[in-house]
């Protein structure tokens, strides 16, 4: 068993259950040859030590699905935010970032393999800080979003996420760039990241802004470092900076001490912001977290369930309205493959990361090159949206194009 679950449940797995031979925590993968050798001798083997500097920067992952259209690139590990509900700092350790050079090498390799969309991954990507180059180690720490705070001191030095995003977006003009998951606190007012998203045609106009709750009182108990008002101010700032941006978020229903009034504040935030994509969960307490030590998991399971259902219903209602506004518009869609429900339809995603389904038909090329042909995975197709639901757009394909040509025609 490998990964952060191995770290969290090591005692039960090794001693109580006797289920596995090898337990490797998220920072112990280099030790796997030794662990496997120990296991082969008939003993149980475990290494769940967390590292302050392991990023696996020199180990490039092998793409097992040849010809894949999309890929994920890990840019950092761990998290320093210490939100009271979250186990990640205890299972994945403190934040440390990969050197930018190794990330660029991996993205170039993916581009050479024909990958058309890369998502930069991390628990808190916009606090990325590459300390590998000496000349940048005295750079001042960036500010926080207005009205936001942290539980740790500002960290100076290093190349930041805006520099990485700038460099990654220059590698391949035909490759879309996304990133997740950022923390709302790390979008300062000068907002070079937001400016890059607005300016670069291949950085998707889509942002994940995890709110978790719409109640300032609950946000304080969660140690999120912002109020409802500060979060909404950031949302307005983002929408002013990136016209037409697609927003997604995370929410937890029934956190410790959440009252009905707190819950309704979250419902109203969902209505006010009108997210395109949402990830909503009922609260489940984790051992080792601050909430486990300091707070009571006092919202009954049936109340959590009812509140979660209301949040999901509200999100879907508002997402359906947001998506309905796209009906009649042309959307640039990266084709991922056949639709799961019909072999005669193709499925892909637009810039805002919303699924788009359209008929698999013969299409002209926008530049008039070559004979008409069917779109293949990895192709960009302009689709006119004819209908929308909370999670999916449907439309008719107009023509094949490229990311650069589509941007030039706007």
C-alpha cells in the first residue's frame, strides 16, 4: 500500500489487520526496492517518514496511456495552511516545490508526445516557490489577497507561480494549461497570475476558488483565513480581471458547530457567485486534524445529508443558469474521445472545463486545408451550443481549427 493513506493508517494496516506486506508513505517511493526486498524475505516492511525536501523532481512519470490528450503534472507536494478539517499536512508533509526546470522538462516531453492539455497539480499551487536557483533566494514575499491571512509567516525568496505559469504557457501554443488547486489567499491585488490568464490564449479562463463555507463564523472555525466578504471581493476582482471566467469551488456541509443559519449563508453564497463547477461533500472528521483535537463533530448525520442535498440542488440550479447563457454561442472544444453514452457522438471540454457533447460528423478545416474529415482526440473543434444542463453542453460542430487560429479570430 503506497501513498498518504498508507501514512495515515499505518498502525491498523501493519499490526491490527495484517493485510499487506509493504507500506510506503508518499515520500518513501525511492525506498521501494529495499522495502520489496525486505518483504520478499518474509517480513513486513514500512517507511512512512515525511520529508521536508522530497519532490521527485528528477523522476519523470511514464505515460501508460499512449496517445492521451490530457495529462497532469505535479509541481509541488504538501501544504502549510493547516485548515482545521484537513489531514493533508499530516499525511503529505510541509509545502515544497519542484524546480521549475524539471517541470518545464516534463511539459516539453508531454508536448512532444502530442498531449494537448496539461493541468499543473498541487495542494496549494499558487503558493509555489522554487528555491533551487541561488540568485532568486532573497526575493521579497508576495502579498496576500486583500482581507486574507495565514497561520504561517510570509515566505521570502524563490521563483513564484506566476513565473512558472508564464514559462509553461510559452512551451507549446497548441497546448492548453490549467492548474489546481489554488488557495484564495494567494491571489494578491497586483494579480500577475490573473493577468497572465487574461492575456495568454492557451491558459484556460477557468479558476478553482475553494470557499468551503459561506459563513464567516464557520470559516473561522475551519481556519481558512478569510471572511465571506473578503472571498466575495476576490470573486468580483477575478471576474473584473478575466471577463467570462469559469469558476469552480469546494464546499463542506455540516462542519463542526454549523448552525442552520450558517448553512443558509452557504446556500446564498452558491446563489450569489453562480459557479460553473462544484465539488460538495458532507463533513467527515479525520484523526490528527485540529478539528479532531479541538472541536465537536456535532451535526447529526441526517442533518449533514439534508444540508448537502440542498447545497447540491442549489449549485445545479445556478450552474444550469450559468451554462444556459452559453446557448447560441460558439465554444472551442478539445476533443477527448467518443461520448460514453453514444458512439455516434464525441465528447470534449471547453475552455471553462465544462463537458461538451456533439455529433461525430465530417468537418471542414477552418483554414481550408485538406479534405473534410472527422475530428480525432486532440483536435480542437468549434461547436455552436444548442442546449445546456448543470453539467453538460450540447451543440453542433462547425469546423476543426487550432488553438492559435481560434485565438487570432477573436
